C-alpha cells in the first residue's frame, strides 16, 4: 500500500474515531441523559457545537448537570467548605459521594473547553447578573469569623434570671440555716412537707466539722421543766416564746385547757412544756418563773402580750421583757422603704414575717392549730409548736441585724408591757394610729388569724362612738398620699346594729352575771340578727379581709354559753355545731348546748 493511501487510511480512522467519540457523548438535561447521537447518522456541525457548549467546564457553562441553569460564575477565590453535593440536595440525583471527589472523565478540562472565563452571561437590562451564588457559603478563611445575621439571635445558653437569687438569712448566732437545706426547701413543690420553714433546717458546725442540730425537749412534768430551764435557758438574753391552748377554752377551765402547752426556744434548744399532761396541778417550775419575770431577758413572739396575759391569769406569772416582733418588723421594713407612716404597733402575722425575712413559708395547718392539745402530742403537733417558738428567736436576730444596718440606726422598740410608741431614727416618734386591741380580744384571737387589713382611720375630733369595738389590723398594702385626707368608710349597718345591742347588753348585765367578751358579742349579734348570714358571711362583715370561720364559730358559741343569749336550735345545729369536731362537742361546757339541739351529746 502506498504511503499516501496509508496516510489517508489513518486520517480516515482518526476521523471515524472522533465521530464515534462524539456519538457516545450524551446530552445532559437537568442531570439526566438523553439518547445518544444516532449511530447511523453523522452529526452535523450544529450538533457538535451544541454538544460542546453543553459540556463546558462547570465553572463557566450555563448548564450544569449538578445545579441546572446558572447565570453567574462561581468565584474561584471562594472555596466552599465543607464541599457539598448541591445537586443531591436540590434534585435528589445520585451525584456526589466518593465519586464526586474524583475528576469526571466525561467532562473536559478548561483547556479542552477552550471557552474564555470572561464569556458573557445572561444579565438584566441594567447589565447586572441576575443572581450571584458566590456568597452562598462561607469559605474556610471566613469560618472562624462571626458572620452578621439579620433578626434576633437564639442563644442556647441557659438564661440567667434578672431577679437576684434570694440568699439564706444569716445571723451572728452559731445556729443558722444551711445553704443546701434552704435551697432544697425553696425548690420543693409548693405546699409539700419539704417546702416549709422549720427548726430542722438549722444547724451549727464546729471547727472540727462536727454538725449539731437544734434539740427539742418534750416535758410532761414540773421536774423535767425545771431541769431543762436550768440547763438550757438560764443565761440566755433572747428567747422565743409561744403558747398553745384548747381552741374553746376559757380561763375558768383551768391551766390544762387555757394554757395547754408552753414553748420556749433558744438558738440551740426548744422546750415544749405540756402542762395538760403534768401529773399534778403544780405547773410552775422555779427556773421558768425566774426567766419569765426577768426584764433583762427578751421573750420574743407575735401577739405575745396576749400570751403573757394567759399565763398571768392561769399561773400567776408577771412576765417582763415582752418583745413584740411586729414592732421590730414594722420598724425595719418601713424605715428601709421610707413609708414611716406605717410604723406603728399593729400586729403582723408570724407567717408573714417568716415568709418576708426567713424566705420560706411557715406551716399553719388549721387542723393542727385547732387540734386537741390535752392529749399526748403527735409528731405534727410537736413540729408545729416547736417551729412557732423557734421562729421567734431567729426572727429577732435577723430583724435586729437589719435594724443595726440602717443609716441612721433607729432605736430598738420598747418592751410591749411599757405601752410606748415606736421610735424612728433622728428622734422622730411614730404616731399611734390606733391603740392596741384590748386584752380580751388578744386572748381570743390567735396569731394565725391576724391577717393584713387597712388601718382604721381615727374618728374626727369631738365625736365619740357609743361603744368602741377593738380591732387588730396590720399594714395597708398601699401608701397613703400626704396631700390626701383619708375619709373613714361608712360602717356596715349590721355592725352598727350589733354595737347598739352590745351596749344594751352591758347596761343590763349585773355585777354577778358572767359577761361575754365584746368580740364574741359582736359576732353573735351580727349572726343572730341576720338569718341570711352564715358564719362565713359574718367573718366578711366583721373584717376585711375576713376572719377565719373557725374564729367566728368560737365567738358565737362563747356568747351563747357565757352570756346565756338566745338562739335558734335548727340554725345553731346546721351552721355551728356541725362544723365542730366530735371531741369538741363532748366537752362539758358544750354538753347542755348539744343536748338542747340534738337531744344527745
């Protein structure tokens, strides 16, 4: 074969192979292959140009098998990191994976394309590319930098409360509440046993790490009372003091009912003297009497003046050094907030003071408070009575520390038996908004029933009510404006009618007749004179916020049994007697009343 023929044959083979290669090339539309060029036909020049245009390198061609039509080149300076297979996310085609990292053999390189990278792309009328994908992802250099983000940022870190966390109360005493116990109680479900304030939360830690808890002494005899007082309470300068008694007891019922339990507390010891269980009628230990009559020893409590009147009536002890915590509470609180007009001698509930300054709720279950204190005490009764007395000593030291921190520092309030006004800093004396309740009312009104109420305005000069009905109230929730003159609210006509009947009752009573107390008569006449009022309704009429229903029931029964006042049997049975526990109805003082209404006790 001649050289020319051989050369022509080689050229023919080369052209044939090139055409065969072109025929094998597939047209790719949106990542899918169309049928190849027909083997039987030779591709035209337009087909070759179309094939070449559609298979340009990914950086420049308008059609990309991975992402479809593209109108802007990807900037080479921005390398996406990590490399993602966009087509897989947009179209669900099986591109990417390990194979995506290898060069595609069916895609020509830049040199094979021969297309200038500056080739014009579709633009809008202003000549600006329709969109640019070069900033769709951050480069490795940008990865470590904070990128500006529109809209609010979501912080996955726990948000700190803007309210400062309440710290446990701290005193200079050896016995303080532990942080662990305090925060555990605050986190406990509301109303659960572990959520309440208790003496059990307090402890003392010695230098060697030894922990000592507050000890409770339950005494049922005079000898034990003497030993405990002499060992643990003589020499203490501040003691918490409280009483418990039978809910319907009167002074004529004797100390076992009228002063059933006496509680005394120091920072390290609590004594519960259960007088109702003493074997003999000798109730006063010499050391106890010495402590109570010592004016250098402060006996701290709430409504403590009434408690001391009880032990004077029943035990003949003249208590000195009576310190009413309500006075110190008002002095500290309202010296700090500037509402000095609220600094007076009105009582504030023990539970309120504990919650405000010891930062935990005090357990005040009605069924425990009104339970039978003449029987051996249950664990709940012991915890209840111990907490009240121990709260007195702890509150005193917490409030006293806060008083001393005030600038200028106001003097400490006088003892309650001195009946003197509370002094404010800089020699300003707090005015008495109203005299304290009479002793009879204090005896009948337990501490737990003293609720927040608006102070009663003074009567205008020159006016005198027919009969003064004492009231026990605590601070107003609102600060009165000095420029405004508070007008007394008109009295409820049912209260006015009751006061008239009370006045007539005392005028007609003889010196030998047992007299019911004013508070009892007031409740009775409101209830008896208004058939539509239940004891609950009477509680609302007598005071705002209302008295406890149990207190109203006590008042009504006291007026009937002591004053011999008339009553409707059916109404007394349905509204009063049915609300009382059976053990109370069996008491001798109510036996005749129950028999008259039911026929059987």
